[in-house]
C-alpha cells in the first residue's frame, strides 16, 4: 500500500511499484527507442520483431528494408547479416543489435537455415583454373567488384551500396599468354566471418587486399589484416613474428590503393605509404579509369611464384600460345612430370633454349629452368 510522506503519498518502490502502476521499462526510454503501441505497425521507426532507432544511418535503414522484403531463409540470413554490419555500435543500439543477433541465430539453426549454409559453403568451393588462384578481399565499398569486372570476363554486381557482394565470383584475367583466376569475395566485416570464405583464402595462391585511397586507407588495411589474423591468415612478410605452427597460414599479399583515378590522388597515396609501418607491397590503381591495371596484371603474375615453359617437340617449332605453368625453381625433371608421367619415367636428356649458355644446350635432369625457357625432352 502507498505510505504517507511529507509530499503526499509515496508509491511502492522498485519492481513492485512499477507493477502496481503498470509501468514499463520503455516508459523511461527516449521516445525514439520505444516500441509503438500498435503491434501491427511496421513503419520506418519499427524493426519487425524489435526496436528500430530512427537515428540509424541511411544505409542501415535501407538494409533493414531489404531484410523485411526478403522472401527465402537464405536471403533473410544474408540481409540480416548486412543490416547488423551497417548498424553503428554504441550503447544506444546494443539492445537492437542483440535482438537481431538472436534472430539471426534462430534463422541459422532452422532446417532451412542449415540448408542455406550448406549452399553457401559449396559456393566457396571453386575449382582452380589457369596459372594461379587469387582472392580479391577488403572492406565494403572499396571497389573490389569493379576491379574484378575491369580485369576479367566476370560480371559481379557493382554498386555504391555497401555489402553488394554476398557470394564469391570467379573470373579469368589474361596476362600475356596465360590466364589467372581472380575471385571477387564478400566484404570483410568484424560482425560476421564466413568460415567457408576463410577456408577459400587458405587455399588461394595470392591475396589482393583492396583499400579506398580516398577514405582512410590505413584503417581499411589495419582492420582487414586484423580480421584475417583472427582466422590465422597472415601476410607472408610477417611470418617471422609468429611461432612455427601448422595452424597458421601465410600468404603473399598485394595491397591495391583503389580509386586513385588520376595523378592528383598521388599525394594522398604517398601519405598512405609513409604511414605504413612495414614494407607492404602496395600500388595505386583505378577500376574506373584503368590506371595501372596492366602493371597490376604483371605484378600478380610475378607474385604467384610461377614460370612459363614452352614445350618443343623434336624437329618441330615450340608452341608459344600454350605454355606450361610450373613453380619457380622447378627443374627439367619437374617439367617432364608436368607434361606426362611417362616423360618423367623415360626421360633421357633435354635441350634448353633461353636460360642455357647457348641455344639448344643439352642439360641434366636437375637443371633449374627460368621463365620463358623452351625445352625439348628426349625420351
């Protein structure tokens, strides 16, 4: 019962008092964080199934709209991941983010969600093609898809909207007379790390890390590297910092400062280079204008650690249109095995044009070949 005080009557305190008067926690929350009284309301201030702050950035509100319009469980999972990633993380949104994460967990553990996860995992199992497999990674809106589209025959969706890419898209990039496989990947995000994507990155030969030279490229670089490190994927030039452990994967990285459309951005790029505390391999590029893309193709080939060898049948000219691609440091014996196991078994001698002291020199089986050599196998 209320008890008298010098100010009148005082209601019971705490939870008991709130129950007595029908108070709710939301009665004391800012109005823009309260749930509308009409449970059927589904306007912009209400997230379906939770509280929708009105001070979210436009891209987050647009992501919420796409989530509400999603039809399948797989699409709902993808759109909800996008929505959570775009919500600014602070005290005013922590309850919303918590509600969304619980909803996402329920979707993922549902029978339809398990099937969707299986389909997403299979999308990351990409057969290797060409001289090497290269992943293009980075945060959202740095121009990864635009680069892959400009360099290959692939047509990933390109948009100014964040989180446009949700599945990997492979394409073939021609470099002189060889083809290299580039894979456009979903954006790196601290909110969600796709295990299947990390497995893909462990399998590739090279990682192209894309940053936007116009919008804090150093932060893009540091955050992306930190996210990959959490999955034990580390740049090769940092290998000495880590213990000898098979659980760590070390990959060569090439950093691309994208959107350097003209030389006027070189000053910004130079500042970015000066701020780097390590000797990162980095170059300015532009998917929009094509700046440095031809140079990039050759840099990618050089970083793959492979060489091109041309086979010459005895008494015939070599075929320069279709080289064999083998690892740098390979020998005549390795080349014979790449041609056919029968050649390796029956190999008697080999002649080399290019790196040999003179054209057509007879060389031993352990002779180390160089890029562009022409080899005639004698069996």
